[in-house]
C-alpha cells in the first residue's frame, strides 16, 4: 500500500528521496524485473520525473516508454494494441471522473496488466475506492523519480524474497592510487566491525591482488564464475568463494597472463546479482580501466568510492570521473572520495581542502602515508585492520565502512558500551 495515499498524519518513508539524491539515509537496494512499462503523463513535472525514473540504473532491465496525454491517450492506444505488463498514468480528475477512467481502461486492459495511478488528491476514501476497482497502486503527486522506482519495485517483489545486498565499487582515479588496498581493508572492516557477511570480488582478472592481500592460494574464483554465467547457481557460486574468517569471503582473480580477458559489457552482471542476493555487503575492486564492462559495473553499484593520490593527475582524473558519474547517476549519492598516501615526505601535494574545493566534494577519508605499516602487512598477507589495529589507517577504514554501510553501531562499539555498563554495575 502506498504511504503517500495514507492520511496526512502518516508521512512517506524518509529513506526514499523524491528528487536528486544527496548524502543522507541509505536507500534500500531495489529490484525491478524485465517488464514493459507505458507511462502517460498530463503535466510537464510528471513527464520529467518519469523520464528520470525510466533512465535510472535500477530500471535498466525495463522496456519503458513515456507518453503525453494521460489516460485518454492510453485508451486510444490500447484500443489498437495489447496492454503492457504495467501501465502508469497521471490523472488530475476528481474521484467520480477517475473511477470512470479506470472503468474505461478495464475494458481494454489485459488481465495480467498492473495499473498504477498518480493522482493529485490525498484522500483515503478515494484510495480505498481505487483499490476496490483492482488498482495496483496509488501515489499522490508530486512524486520524485526514486519514489516511482520504489513503487514499481514493490509491485514485483515476491512474498518472502530476500532483500538485495548493497554493492560498493572501489576504483582508483589513477594507477597506483591504492584503491585495491582500500577496498580490501574496508571489506575486512565491514565484516569484523558489523559481523555481517561480506563478499569481496576482485575484478582485475590479470593483475588482481586480493589473494596476496589475504595470503590465499591463487584460484579461478571470478574467472570460473564468468566462464558460463548461465549455469551459475547458488551452489556453484558458493563453491567458488574463498573463506577469510567467519564473515568475509573472496572471489579471487586468477592473476596470470595465460589468457586475454576481453569481456562483454554485461560480463559481471550475473555474478554480481548472485553476490547481492547472498550477502548484505558486496565490495567490488574495479581496476583502473575504462571499458564498457568497467563503466557498467560502476554505474550499477549502490555506492562508488574513488581513491586518489593528492596530485595534479589525481585531481584531473577524479574530476572527470565524478562529473561522468554524477551525470549518469542523477538519483544516487555522489561518489565518495578517499585521499590516499597523504603526507609523502618531500612530495608537493594538493591540500585536502583545495582538493575538496576543486571537486565540490569533501573526502570521506584521508589516509596518511604509512609505508612501514602497509608494507609489513602486505608482506605478511594481512590486512592493516588486523596487523595494525591501532594505526590511524585502521580508523580511517572503519570510518569509510560506517559511511557507506549506513550503520553506526558495530562490534567494537557494542563491546565499549558493555564495558561501561559493567563498570557502573548495569
């Protein structure tokens, strides 16, 4: 039942933005299947919102068209052609007229077609009357693109279906920025701090470093999953994972040059869908390349974290990336920015404040240059969060994990609260 159609004392959920996304509460991952959708709009505002909604990354499987003219245009079309899986139309009509419009539509509408109305009256009696006529959903204008996407997703959720996990894509603005190290340590921090299952997928097939970072035998995890994605199921996917403790699993890269990896745009789609349906958090280590599959993987992620070294090349590349991603993902939060290797002796650097001003984006973390800590951990095949738990970098990784996960209380915080409670005799 649409929250917007309830009485005014019952507001819509706060975690569903109604306009361009900004930093704020985490939006639940949405699943919109491959359906045909026709939308009929009466106002320019609704047309704009619908066009933004159907262009959203979450609707990539949907074949959608937006028409002017409201329900009259729909009736004219469906007297000549079959109805799609979903019809969404805007109506400014009063209740009696709206009931008549739905009755007319029912005469030409297929039995399997769902219908959503976006109306301009917030009336509970109207809402109940529409439901009685078989309406699938009623939304009260104005509605933003994400509200539309969320409503469509809700219509096709299977009862009892597991929620999708959230995906975090880490990418370097330049080679050698340390994005893989950041991704691996944040994945480890997510798993340890929140005791939630995490999958780290190393997408750099020829040069991936995850197996070295966690001191694992090199395996064909991700490559094997890509061989025949059509036969990949939960059981096979589970066997391809390498375990790293109670809550962290890895899809490692083969990291050899015996084959060339010319991947299609949708190469990782099936693998990542399975990963998101298996665990709450999926961390993607995306290599510093700009190919069709890398671009699609970034655009499909729930959050994007760009790691950059504070120099001129890093600034230029980060600016290009951020502008491209903001334009392609207008309904998502901006990319997160991580400044890495800050404070290298005798190296001229762009200060974090100057970086933030130039990009109009505050860094989520500034990781100091700690060559001894990082090299010691790397040579031992351990994460910084395990090898040096008191390192400033460990605190930065925990901060990144908190920001992208939207969670504020983890194992360490619970332990601290328990200790305080015991101290006071609670």
